[in-house]
């Protein structure tokens, strides 16, 4: 899965950043936008992993409370 992520997402993003010419005269900073995107994506997945069980518990509690009334 890591290889698939690299070859389908990260490598093309690095190539696009190199072609843009916005990240250093020789492209030495092309990893910056990719690293930021990767970090934000990881934070989103982590947050979803934490939030989803809480959401399911809340919905289940509301459903049980509604049925019992």
C-alpha cells in the first residue's frame, strides 16, 4: 500500500512541483508541498479514526433512546 501511495500520488506530485519552478532554482524544495499534503492527509485519517467511533456511539445512543420512549 505504501508503494502504491508513492507511485500514484507522491511521485507525480513531486514531479509537478519540480515542473512549476516555484520551489527553488534547482527544485531543492519540491518536497515541501508534498510533505504538507501528506501530513494533512494523515491527520485527516487519524481524526476520522478517532471521530467515527464517537459518532456511531452517539447515533446508537440516540436510536436506543428514541425506541425506548
